[in-house]
C-alpha cells in the first residue's frame, strides 16, 4: 500500500469525531471504519481507512491498526490503546476530537499572527523598492532639467536604489540561498527543538507558549479523569504532547508528589501548575467530584488567553507597520516635493 502523509489537526479531529458518533450507536470498530470508507471524501482518506480495515481483518487491535498507517499522531495511538484497555473507546474518541479541534484553532491563530505581518512587510518593501529605484530617478531628471538635483535623504536613497539595481542578481541569489537554508533547517528535528526551547523560555514569548501548554495539559487531564485512565500512564503520554520544557519540569515534580501519596490537587499546587486561583478551583472540584468539568474550563480559559495574546499582538503589529511605512514614504516624498515647490516658486 502506498505511503500517505501525516494527518493534520483538522483531519485527525474529523476522523475521531466520526468514530465518536458511530461507536456509541452500537456499531463496532470494524463496521465503523467500513462505513467511513464508503463515505471517504478523497482517495487518500479511502486508502488510510482501507489500511486500517485490513489490519483489523488481520485481527490486530485498533491502536495497532492506527499505528501501522504511520499517519496518526503518537498521542492518538497511545490514547486509543488506553481506551481499549479500560473499555471506553467512544469517550476517548470524543475527547480526542475536542482536543484536536482545539489544537487546530490555536495553530490557525499562530499562522495568522505570522502570515499577515509578513505579507504587509513584504508589500511595504516592494513599494519602497519601486519608489527608490523607479520614482526617485524620475524626480531627479526633473530637477536636472530645472538646473538642480536631489539633495539630502532623497539623494542618498536614490544612490541606494542604484546599488540595489546593480547588485540585484546577487541579492536574489542570497535570498534564494537563505530561503533554501531556512527550509532545510525547518525540517531538522534538532533545529526545531532548539528553536522551540528558545521560544518557550524567551521573555517575550514564554507566557504565550506556557498558556498553550497549560491548555493541552488541562485538556488531557480532563480526558484522563473522565475516562478512568491510570494517572501515571496518562502522565507519560501528556509529557510527550506538552512540548514545553518549563511545564515538563513541573510535571516531574507533579509525578514525584503523586508517588509520595499526595492528592492530585495538592500535587498540582506543589508543582506550581496553573495560577493560584485555578489551583483553588481544582481543590474544591476534587472535594465535590467535579474535577472533569473544571479541567475542561481551565483548558478553554488558557486557550482563550493564548488566542487573545495573539490577537493583541496582531492589533499592535499591523498599525505599527502602517505607521512606519507611512512615515518613511512621507519623508521620501516630502524630501522631493518641498525642494521642487521651492524651485517652481522661484521660477514663478
């Protein structure tokens, strides 16, 4: 069978969501996969479902079937394995669908936070390049015909434009080399790990990534509590999906506290996970037996907090770029127009 690409967050959420609807209706896992295969939206989806069906017919477990395709995240296969062990696969699939829907929302917000400023910055650079290399030389010709020439900043910028035009081939080559190098580095696991470690500890970004990590942790804890999964098995999985070194260090303290016989809410407080008010909420929820819903609320809170941080960043970056661009463009045009008005007034 041909190799399929890894599923995205939205595709994973869709797959889990469909099973979350079929399994509670009394349809077994093999029949559910066969029904999904009949309604597959693409040949690639059908191929993945066919691979799963074949593995199930070979009497492999569902978790083994998912793992054999090579397209599902490790978190999905691990949680499905636990779901099979405790006999609550339908609940696990529903929680996984919610989890990956949440991750898709966060990932989309992050992409938008990066994409829009980069597009605006690129357009600004192109416009300024045209202004410097094409428009300023025309004004210079007008000044020469009037017996003068560009001076000050406009003259320096026009010289800079001449340099860019002369070295345009070399600049394009350098840009291409840098783009290829960045693409190669982006595929390197070691580079991505070092970059992630830097972003998770940098003072300007660490709060954002910590909120995302808290959201993932709370979501996973909700799944564990509602599904009856052994907490130590669950923590092994959570540690792989958090991908945040500061929180992983806190999770090590959390696990050690649990091994010493402390309650979950006390261990969370000792490890310094979540804010003080949320630790208090968990303490009360464990007394009332409502910790599942509190973890869900905490996951939503930290997700919303992370998204609001992105939106605030966008609200700051976009007008800032516009102001900078307007100032630079206005300065260039005024440095040309004001002397030209003076010359025209003298002629008059």
